[in-house]
C-alpha cells in the first residue's frame, strides 16, 4: 500500500488510519477467499491475518543513507526453499525508537520491476518467533526523491510463506535484525503443526 499521507506536512491521521483498516480488510478477504494455499489445508479456525492495533507511535521518521558503505552492493538473500534471490543495496535507513538508534538496510529487486518503485526492507525484531512470524516480516517503502522518510511499521507484513511453506520468500539478512520489539503490523497468522 502506498501511504500517501506519510510525507505530508499536515498529516491526516483519520485518512491514514482508514487506509490501513481498508488494507487489512482487503488482506482478510484475499487470504480467506483468493489465496492459493498450494496444497496446504487452511486451518479450520483461520479467520484471516492478525495484527497489532494501529498506532501512530510506529510511524518513525528515518533518514536514508544512500552513501552507506554497503550501498550499491549486489547481494543474494537465502529464501525459505533454499534458493538465493538477487537484490541491490539501495541504502541504509537510520532512525530512533525510544531513544535507541536503529538501522535497516533497504534493497531493490534484481532485475528491477518498472511497475514496482518501492524499497524492500525485510527485518526481524525481538517479537520474531514469539508474537510475529519466525522468518521475519517485510516493509515496502515507496521510493522518494529525497532522503527523508517515514517508516510505518503498522504496514509490516508477513511473507506468503507464513501462510504456506510452499512459497519462496527471502529471509531478512542478519544486519536487519533489531534487538527491540516492533509491536506493530502483522502477527503470526496461526501456529503451524
């Protein structure tokens, strides 16, 4: 979802909240009625994805360092089925949560998709494997012309392999592991047997 409210000087909280709620309703509709479970039976008690409550606290100002030492590097990320997926390092987001400095590396797909102008930010945090999916979560950040961003962790979502292990999902690299809890965005949808 493109958060068109995130960079406006006059942030419209009601519109922002409504857009996230609508996105969550669409995700529930998709996973309940349209998702290809790929040979995995949907759990009988599954009612759709689960999320933390929406909170403006998790809209975090961030600076993108496009000149970070790793920027421009080509990397391969391990995936959930053992493949390697190619990405280029676009830069490193620096930000603060509860007074603690944090960093997350942002990536671009290789080859680039001309219809997808977003930065891919896979991450883990101290909720991973407890309240959130054990392989981590993702943020898609619309690319901006300047280096001032808002990282909205309310938009953090699970890879499709959280719902069916037959999907091929990149794992967050070690440098994108935060030692703090990100109690925002999508939670574990259900316990796998």
